[in-house]
């Protein structure tokens, strides 16, 4: 049954992807929460299209503390949240050609300094990790702590926890306009009108559009398209193949099941906020790049999809109260790490909104470096 839109709430969260759902779960035990979603179900956009990995160094040193702080909740959640963890075994290799040795060295130095478990490999040590690797790929950094994330289960657990704590989730309810009324907001949606003390903008690729519809100055959040292919190979590449990420950002791939991989050309094509679809040129580019790395014959492109990763101008997540409009809260710009950072971002933002960390302490992260006021 589709929930009806209540007439008022403390906090109105716009967007029911992983950002909105994780925050709703954290806030709902303490505040009245309504979450509105434009689509007919939560998770249709970036959250439902990810490559589903937790990779501590991914996204750069600035977001690494958020990924690290999220690990415990993802790996071993408290029983009141989930009776099982959301992580599955994986490892990671950051890979370079012979002439990219110094880039791999710099990568290892940067993340070792942040206590990431990363080991420098070269030559035969690299070849042993990837069957069929072409000879020029001799440089790598190995991270044993990488994991796959069961994104569907994690998103569903957040939605379940939010509803159990009293949050209302209303689908087919796009925010179309909002204006200040008294102490809060009067919000028009596709499912009716609602009053709210606070609006949280967790609208992913639409974050700037939602801000504009509320009369708030957009921050310059840019959606960039990212393509992923599932390939069936003509060789039995093992399912536990590491996540292999090019040190120069030209591709990543990981084992999906025996003889199958997920592959991305690491594309970042500017896009309007939309239902993103893969472009054939990116599919071809992905395959071309893969074939320069390994000698695997490709039997079939079994699936392909694209999604929008959204970035603030400095490519760091943005969460916290807007600088000019304190009743408008941003939770956007998670780029390519929105799943693996959701536990930390939701806990930090909930704390800022007066709710204690929901599933244990999240560590000493200063949320100031992620505040929207840095763009003032
Ligand atoms: C191909 C790809 C691979 C990725 N791989 C990984 C990975 O391996 N690990 C990782 O951690 N991250 C990964 N990411 C990034 C991750 O998917 C995102 O950072 C994360 O899903 C963002 O979540 P979100 O809730 O902000 O956005 P979304 O999931 O897009 O949710 C935003 C929601 O807001 C709704 N909405 C928009 N406008 C309105 C409105 N006006 N009113 C109401 N609702 C509205 C939308 O319908 C949407 O459901 C990947 C992303 C892509 C595209």
C-alpha cells in the first residue's frame, strides 16, 4: 500500500536513495520524519546502479575517513539494525603500467600515511593476482580489506529501520516547490502539500534542482554519468578476482562469478539529472581498455547500465545546514562513495540535527570540512 502524505512533520527528507534512507533511519527514533521519493519505489537511481564495493582508498584521501568509519556498521551491524552484515569478501589492486610506477608509489605513500592496509607489489607478484595480465602492467598496490557490499540489503535495512521507528515513506511524491512559512516550510509535492520544520535535500543528481525549487542557491552539484558492463568471458576467470582499479582512472573491473566480470571505463560524462542509460561509445571504450590489460576473450556483454554520480565543485560530499538558509539541510555530492560512506554521513548529519549516533560512535571526524558553508 502506498503511504499517504501526512500534513506536517519535523523533518522532510527529499529522496529515498541510500542517503535519504540512512538519514531517515538515524533520525526517526528522535524526530518526526517524512521521506518523499519522486519515483514509484526507492533506489531507482544511483543507489540501485552502483558497482557495490567498499574500497577504503576510493574517492581519495578526503573521504577515506568516512569510508573507514562506516566499515564497522557495514561489516557487523548491531542486531537492532540487522541480524547479518552487508559485506562480502573481495580484495583490491590499484594497477599501473611499468611507466606508472611513481603514481603507484605515491598512492601507497598517501594511503599508508592514513593507516590504510596497502602493500606495494611489482612484476610477478602482480601477475599472480590477475590471470592473463599483459606484460606492461607491472605495478600495483594491494589492499586486502576491500569488500563487496550487498547494497539492496543495506538500503532495505535502512528503509525498514526508518519505518519501524515511525518514519513515513511516500513514493510518487516529487517535491515541486517550497516556500518559507512561519518557522518552517510549506512544500508542494506530487502527492499533496506538507509543512515541515526542516527540509533535507538528499535528491542525488537532482540536488541543485531541489534547492532551486526551495528558493535556495544551488551549490554547483554536477551529475556525471558512469557506465558498468557485465561481461561473460571465454575463460574461467575466478569470481574472487580482486577489484582492479587503474591508478590513472581509465577503468575498473572485478569478478562477478566464475567467468564473469563487472567492468567500467571510469567515464565521467556531464549529464542533466535523468534516468541515465549507457552510451555505446562508453561500452566500446570499456572493452577496448580491458583488452589492453588482459588477454581474456569476451563471449558476451550480458548487461550494461549507467548511473549518475554527483559531485560538488571540490568533489567532496556536502552535508549540513545551508549557509544562508539554516532550515535547509544538504546531504548530497557523495560522488562514487555514497554507499560505502552512508553509515558515517548519516550518523554525523543526524548528530548535527540533534539525534545521537544511531549504531555506535562513528569516530573523530570533524563534519566542518563537509559543510555547505565552505562554498559561501
Ligand atoms: C555506476 C556507479 C557505480 C557506483 N559504485 C559505487 C560503489 O561501488 N560504492 C559506493 O559506495 N558508491 C558507488 N556509487 C555511488 C553511489 O551509488 C551514490 O553515491 C549513492 O547511491 C548516492 O545516493 P543518493 O541517495 O544520494 O542518490 P540516489 O540513489 O540517486 O537517490 C536520490 C533520490 O532522490 C529522488 N529525487 C530526485 N528529485 C526528487 C524530488 N524533486 N522529489 C523527491 N525525490 C526526488 C530520486 O528519484 C532518487 O531516488 C556508484 C554510482 C554509480 C552511478
